[in-house]
């Protein structure tokens, strides 16, 4: 594929704005993103890049797609989501443990049927693309075929996705339980089949401590030892009743996180969803092991789980990503998720600037998933996954963004008012994604 340019307002992060301030981001009011063979070649001011003095002949001569009334940002990165819960999003009236029993487990039982899994995987990926999400860390179900269906659909779309089969050998319906040995064997086969194939990566996925025996958690730790570049994906300290249950099930452990650490599950590619109720010692251990917490604001609010202490975790040095947590999360839109993250901080007397929220949803998410070498911003050589945002997607959005004086104001309005309607196009490896 020859070089192509995309002309638009362009915004991306180079570092964390909470640390680096204005040096953390670049904005080009009339910018050009140059792409070739699925990778970023250059990004900068349109006039500068296209001038004969500063541009190579190939850039100056490249075909240009004109999005001058739009804003281009890197593809959004969702660090925690459940594809089997697509059809139960918005299920009414329960907190975490009741919600699992009433809605989640019956829905996930349907994924024993691979044709059902394929159907949901296609619709799930369509929703991600429609909302501008180009990479996600994804739960499957206990059924290996649920992971096969997901990875097959993602591979066809050339997506960078991470997923895994759920491990769950107790405290769940019989038709959703495996055994410690079965979970190990099936996960190992999935790793060997899918991890590192095209843009796909595997996550060892115990649902959460209450539904895995110590033996199963230890077997998960064995997988991480055997395959040190795979991920660990689970839940942590989401709900106070859940935490009390973990204390009853694992009385020998100091706290919830210690249950996982005892089995060797902490590390650079270990992502723990929620972390709403963490003690200082847990924050210190997460930081010391370079582990990650995925902040899921719409889910925490919907289930009444609590308010995520973002600043506290950052002060401890814990890496944080942003997740939708569909189906407890109420939207596939990372724009809406950024807006809810702002509100969660407001309720705690803290602030979340729009550029920092964008960082969490792009480069911060890439760093959380140890993928910032290949995605997250528009540095030359990175994979060209990006989103074209329409600032006039609705009459209200058009009138409101017209009043904005800075890109920070515009971005905050997008986080507050925009949804999938604002996504004019999603590009995967420089090619526009097709979705229904």
C-alpha cells in the first residue's frame, strides 16, 4: 500500500499530562497524518509536511484524505471488557454478586454453543469499531470455543486484541465450571493456538478469587511461568461484599491482592479490573510488581460499587488504564467512559482534565497493556489505528463545540456530550474499518 495522508485537526499524547504537563501532548489544528503499510510515517502540521523544503517527495506527492472539519485521535484502548455480556448490558437492579447470579451466569452459559459465540463476537466487534475502540483486553467465558470465536472474528478484522478463556472451578453454576487441571490444559492449548498470531495476544483469565480454588490460581501462575509474555486478567476489590467473601474463602491471606500474589499472579502484564477498595499495602504491592489496575467508572457507578481513588493509586505509582466493563458498564463508548471518569473524580473533590482522560484512553492504555511500543499515539513506526471524530455529529455538539476556544475545551465537550455518533470513521492499520 502506498503512502496516504489524512488531513484534519490531530491530537495525540506523548506522555502523561499529569506528569509532563503541556509537553505531554501535540495538537495540529491543520494537521497531516501520513501512513504507509499499516504504520505511521509522520505526523505534523499540514503545510510543513507537504512543503518541498521539509517533506520527502513521497510525502509531498501522497494522496490525501480530507477530514479538515474533523478531529483525528489515536484508536481508543479498553483495558477491561466482557464480550459475552454484550446482550445483557443495562440489566436492571442488582449489585455485583447478585448481578452475576441473576444475569451474567445465565447469559454466559449460552456460549457453549459456538455459533452463538460467533454471532455475539461479530456484534461485539462492530460495537467497538462503531465507538472507535481499536484494542481491548477482553473476557471470554469458561468455554474454549468462546475464545476461538472471538479471536477468529478479530483476526479477520486485523485487530490488536487480547482475550482469554475464563477459569472458574467453584462457586458458580455447574455448567460454567471447569477444573483446575482442565482450565490449565485448555488455556495452554489456547495460548499455543492464538498468542502472538497476527495482532492477537492471550490473557490467562481467572474470573475472580471467589470462583477459583487455590489449586486453580496456582495453575494460572504456572501458565504465567511457562509463557512469560502472556497476560493475567481478573477482578480485584470491586465490591465490599465481594471483599468480605474473599476474606472468608482465603483466611490465610493478608488481603484480596495477597490471594493473587500467593499464586504468582502479579506482574507487568497483570491487569486487575476495578481496584475500588484497596488498602495502602495493596497499592504498594501493585506498584512494586508493576501491575495494572483498570478503572471502570460506568460499571462502578451502575453497580454501586464505589468511587475509584485515581489520585491515590497514582501517588503510589500504580499503572492505570481505562475500561468500559461492558456489560456492567453501560456504554461501549470510551468518550462516555472518559466523561464518567471525570464525574467519579468530581465526587471525591478531585479533577480529571480532558487531556489526562484522553491519555488514559490512548497512550496510557497502551502503557497499561505494555503495548506502547506499537500503539497509543502517532509516533513514526507505530501501527496506524486511529479514530476520526465529527465535532458536529449532533446539532447540540455542533453548537457547543463551535463555542470552544481551545482543544482542551473541545475535548472536554466531546467527553461530556459525544457518543458513537461522533465517530465518523475508525481506521485499522491505516484502512477504514467496515462494520454494520
